[in-house]
C-alpha cells in the first residue's frame, strides 16, 4: 500500500494494521513473551532462547522496534531490549476496540 492510499484510512486503522503486521510472525510473539517473562531489559543473545539464527532474530527484533512494541538501547556493543509498556497498552486498546466493533456489527447484522 502506498503512502497516498494510507491517507484514505483512519489513524487508528493504520496504527492497528502496523501493529498487526509486527505481530504476524510466531517468532515475534515468542520474543515478546520472552521479554515479558524477564520483567527487565535484556542485553544478551535472545537467539539462545528463540529457535532461529541470530541474524533472523535480529530482523524480528527490528520489526518489533519499528512498530514501537519494544525499545532497544545500545550499550557498548550490545543492545538492551525491553517491552515498551505504553505501546503495548495502546496495542491492547486498539485491538479491544476493533474486536468490540466487529463483534457488535456481526450481532446486529446476523440476528
């Protein structure tokens, strides 16, 4: 989708689509779950915990970071990753609102 076409959609639709894209791979879900379990920033090799190569995990981390779901701070030669709690709450709100709106629509139309 080109930028000019994105203007045709509401901001919350664009935001939800961006987040959905970031969550669309099981490795990214696993990374988020791993970071959440740690309850702190991780500056080690996350690929030891995710069954993928270091390069592939790095690409998935970059996707999550671009979506704003995680933060990554460079410390020396390592990057410290942690969940962006504010972005996670926004994601939750967007998903809840979206799911509520389509479930209400279905009930209205189908009954």
